[in-house]
């Protein structure tokens, strides 16, 4: 999930897109435009590659990963930007690709505090 906090000036508008890359290079061809779903508090999920915002506040975007590709590099691109500034940006990661391990094991207390 990517979280953005935007501040705005007079007559604001900005188009937001999210891209992923395996190499993180400056070469445009190395970046893939990603499909995402905006978490907006409604029950309707709309997949998009770009979204336009005109108001200040927090916006949350979940990357819609249909092909199982996870990128080590992400970037948020702002285009058609008029009077919009990113105040904060967060990448909230989860490691959901690993198998879940529900086993519970007791801690090793064999040498706690130097005592046996």
C-alpha cells in the first residue's frame, strides 16, 4: 500500500500513477506502470493506472498484483500537476508472499542472564 498526504493551492489538480522496476535505473523502459485500487472507504474497488485528485488530504492506494510480480523499486509519478505538493509519502509493505507459520515455540531459556 502507498499512502500520500497532499497539500494544495488554488485550483489544484494532479494525476497520480504508480510504477515498479526491477533495477531502479533512470531508464524509462525499466519502469512498469502498475494497476492499483484506491482505498477510499467505499465497497466498490475500481482498478486504475492513474487517478486525478483535486483536494488536500490523505490518499491510500493498494497495488493490484495480478501477475505475482513484486518489484524491489517503486515510484509515484505526478503529472499534469497544478498547485499540489506531496507532504508525506509512505510505502506500507507486507510479506504476504511467504508461507504462514502458525507453530508456536517456546523461547530458549537455557542461558538467561548468564545463569544455567
